[in-house]
């Protein structure tokens, strides 16, 4: 809000490129954690929020769809960069691949940052008026936002959606191999299909958030997570169709939360402090990544089978449905 999306995105792009460049000099895992994980990751964090904020402000009449399409680019990028990296590493080596990617990311992100700007204060699309009960009556600061039940409902539901989705991503292939007994090659192919649905889930749930409100979009998302968790609890060897349906659901719903959460933030808490507010809301994704990673990593080690990973996601999704129904309503300022 102070520097503008263009400047923040350029700074973030430089940091991303620098992180990848420095990673080319890594000789141990700790150096790589610092350069790739911390430095490049921090740059991604800066860049990620800029187009989302710009899209939400330029398209207040279609915030969910705009944000969903933007974050679909983030989700789909792995399909492109992953294939390029897989082709480059055997031919030029890992260090040189890091180097080339760092240079490319720095240049590309700089160029793509240049058009980013917010509309003038008070701007709205010609002829558009917010529907009654949809737009936030007032703008909340982050401090005011976190005092509302709406924020905590959104925050907790976002954590639950992130836990389920990121847990499923972590075990998609081994579940196919060890529970459903499909081949490693088939499982790897299906993971690529699941990734496509992760990207598709973003504009789909973004559009749904516009059409049926964040509350009901969140409830639909959590209901799907509950259903596919139960399906995977009962799935057994040979149930390939159930496996595919379930993991399409998990991956799509994770993508969906990356559209629901920013759109709900704008809808409930206004656009004036949107970038700061969504930064506070997005903290839920990080917590979900930690817990989801623990579940996916420990389910088999502790209980002996990946099936047990789906019990907590089912319980959490059921709890999330209750939270969404009760708390995801337009807040009132104290």
C-alpha cells in the first residue's frame, strides 16, 4: 500500500532471482535452505500478493474470478518449470540449472511487474454498484479485523483446507502405490492430472465465491473435503476410480482456498487495507502446511498405513463446516 504493487513486485522478483542464483553455489543442505528456502521463498511471498491485490481492486464486481484466475497461474507454473528443470538438470547439472532459473526469474518478474498498479482511490467499473449485503459496510484495519469472529472463522477454515490439501499432495503418489496398488508410473501421471485440478479449483471456487458468497463457497469446499476423506478411509486395493475422484477433490479444494480466502478478505473487511489484511489471513496457509506435512509424514510411520491420514482431515472438515456456518458472516465493527 505504501510502495505500490509494482515496486514491491520488482523487489520481490530481484530477491527471487538472487535466491536462485545463490543456490547455484550451494554445497550443503543448510546453505540451500538459506538461499532457496529463506531468500527465494521470501521473494515469492512478496511477489505473490501483488497481482492478487491488483486484481481484486480492478475487478470488484468479479473479485473471486479475478483472484482465482491469477492464482491459477501460480498453481499451474509448477507444471511448466518442473518439466523445464527435469530436462535441464541431466544435461547441464543442478547448479547451472539454479543459475539459469535465477537469471530468467529475475528478468521475467521485472518485466511482468511493470504493468501492476492500483486504480485511483474510489474507482469502480462503470455502471457497477455493490449488491446489498455483499460489500463490506466499512473498511477494517488488521487490528480491527482480528477482533471479529468472522476473521477467526475464515482463518481456521483456511487452516483446515490447507491441512487437508497439503497433506494429500504429500502422499498422493504413495497412497496410489501402497493402498490402491497402481504402478509408480500410473501414480506419477495421475499426480500431474491432480495438479491441473489444483489450478482449475482456483477460478472455479473464485467464481463460486462471487456467486454464492464466501460462506457457502467455503462450506461447499469443506463438504467435498469431508466426503473425499471418508471415501479414502474405506478405499482399498483396486479402487482406482475412488482414489482418482478423492485426490481430484483434495487438490481442487486446496486450490479453491487460495481463491476463497483472498476474496473473502476483500468482501468482509473492505479494500482499503486489503493487502495488509490478507497478509494476516494468509498466515493460515503456513500453519496448514506445517500441520499437513506432519500428518502426511507421520501417518504411516506411527499407525502403519496412509489410511489413517484421512481420519483427522474428515474430523477437521466437519468442524470447519460448523465454523463456516456460524462465523463466516459480514462482520460488525466494534
